[in-house]
């Protein structure tokens, strides 16, 4: 049944659903006071060294990575992995890949799906489009696995559901507008956002539309504008209008919404971009945008716990105490509880500008591994942040998966297993 949301915007916060929920004056005032923090000068280029090591971290073992480039819980914790010698590699032209029930599932921009075992042996392959479809289009796919099904959305506006065992099509639907966000599944429903900032709830059994909710959208947009995360019955998402929403999926209403602001409108980016959204077990949302700030937001109320004028649109790694991320040729750490920046370090040994652009970061056993777009790996010693090594691992780096203490790296032309 289609659900219609009626949204009434206040400055920085909105309440909706069938019944409007009022916000008390104290909460509104406190939220406004905390937003003032964005007036601080941007700290992305500022060297900070309050801590010199990361000795103690709890490790997480990943048994599932069923969403492309991020596990289904949207939380990337330290993992007990070491990147030394390659165990195996296979030449494979892929754009996205996931791991589901001991199978590696890949797809490339020509719509070819490959399923491999964890030792990189090919098991089954199939194309979902004929050449006449993709030869004139640069198709971008988003994939997720759920209940032995592979769900695929693309920028042609199509959603496919395939049986993972044989890659037979279970159902296919076209919704007319390109899909741009990552995919999430909750209570047998698929959630995703199209290029008009419209979020959809789709039944995974038959592809029928449960409901859709359209938010404000701009003419200029980027794939990183649209991010989704789900915890319990709360869905959090961003759109290309620099807004973040929290939907209560149980009550089918809007809990709150915020508008990301910039302190200097002269330098406001034309395209809004967001980091993947992380939500920890305490109910705090951690998100960063190219408007220049990183936020901790209470998922229950939408109140901003803290904001700091440092940002990255890469995904965060979360430890017990810190948020860790990379930006250009730098790595930075933020105290989760108070937002204090404890490290911001340049890891480039060259004077050439724009030579290193970090794409991803993983906290391993003894090292923090940072990967750049050209296939270089920086290994930062967790016991001494003054020590780091740089080495080439591939021609480029796209994304990676942690699975059973192994690391799988997609280089666009191959998969590397460490």
C-alpha cells in the first residue's frame, strides 16, 4: 500500500507522518546552538597530533559482506588482517563485488555477473543485458544479496531479482528514473533512492512498490549525494539537496530531518556529496559531507551531539574511541564521544600537488592500510604514527571486502586475495 508523507519543514528540523510531532523549545534551541559549531575554520589541512598510536583495538570478524563496498550494518570495525603476500589473484573485469554465503558475486558495466568461490574459482556467469543496451550507455549497477537472491538496481531505472544458485531472473521492474544510492534490505523490503531524491520501498518477493517518498532535488547531482543506512526500524538517508532524513519504518513516518549548512556560501560546492552513513550501537549517526563538516547526530531526536570542520566523503572506520578516515593524502581521527580531532597527518612524501588521492582505509592487525586511486597502499604503523610505508599493489584500487580475516581487493581488472 502506498504511503503518503506530509512534510512540514522547520529550520533544520522537520516532523511528519500521519500525525505532526511537536518539538519542544529547549530541544530546538539546543540544536541551533550546536549548529553554530560549523562556523569554525576548516581543519582539513591543519596538522594535529594529540595521539601518537592506536595500540588497543577490538577486532571484528566479518562473516557477511552482502552490500557492495560496505557491509550490511554500515559499520567498518578493525579486522585482524595483515596485507603481506597475495594468496591468490584472478583477472576479472568488474565494477562491484560482494560476498554472500561463501560466494563472491561480481558485476561489470557490461552487465556480466560472475559468481566465484572464495578461492576465486569461477562457478557461473551470465549477462542481464544484450550489447545493444549497454554499448551506448555507461551503466552503473548497485547490488545486494538477500535470501539467496541477488538484487540489482541500475541507472536505467531497472531493478532485477535473480536466483543466486543459477542466475535465473525471478522478477524485473522498471521505474523510469535512474537509481543512484546504495541498496538496503529490511524486513523483506528493498530500499533505494533515484536521481530525483525519491526513496522507494520495494517488496523483494515480487518487486511490487510498497511506497515511495519524494524529497527536494537539484538539477546538479552526484552518486555520492545518496546514502542509506538502517538500524532496527530506523532508516537514515541523504539526498542531493543536502538534507538528511530519519524515517521510522515501523510507524511509517518521518522522525526528523536536517539541512546541512556551509559557513561560507561563496565556496559552496555545486554538487553535494556525503560519506557513507555509519550508525553505532549507541544510536549515533556519523556522517561527513563536502560542505566541510563531520557530524555526530542522535538518531532518536535528530539533535547534533557535535560537529567538526573537517570532512571526507570516504567511508569511516570506527573503533571503540575513534572515527578514522582519509582525505586526499591525509589520515585523520576524531574522538567519537566529544568530536575532538586527535590526529590529522599528511602521508605524502612528495611535493607534487594532487598526486595522491586516498579512496579507502582499513584498520588491520598491526597497521592502518590506506589505499589510493592509483593502486598504492600506505601502511601506517598503529604503534607509532611517525612510521609509514608506501608500496604498489595494483594498477588501481576500486574497493575491497573483508571476509573471514581475508581481504579481497577489486582493482577493476582483477581480484586480489590477501
